[in-house]
């Protein structure tokens, strides 16, 4: 009985970790529950944390200060220079 509780507990921990890493918490919880929490954890560690940072889709580099600014910004938030809009 304790084994099942421990199993479910660690599956929940893996699911929680996944959600803090911007990944599907419920998906990793299910994976851990069905296969093994250890396998779920290994999968999660292999997949790594998903960064929700600037991407080339949303950001461009300011020509003056080389900082990343939003693509549709008209003014750089770092140095205040005017940006050409495409
Ligand atoms: Zn700038």
C-alpha cells in the first residue's frame, strides 16, 4: 500500500516539476503514474526547462545597443533610440 502512495506521490512531484518548467504537468504526471516516476523524471530532465524568453519571432536586436526589443516596438526600451519598423 505504501508503495502505491509513494508512487502516486512521486508522480505528482514530477508533474509539479514539469508545470514549473512550463511543461505539461498533467502529461508528466500521467506518464509517471503509468510507467514510473523515475522514468517520468528522466524524461523531464532530458526535455529540460522550456524557456519563454525572447525568440527571433517576437524580438529583434536593437542596432544601437544590441539588446533584444519587441519586434513592433518603435523605440528601444534600453537605449531609447528610434527603431525602423519593417
Ligand atoms: Zn537600444
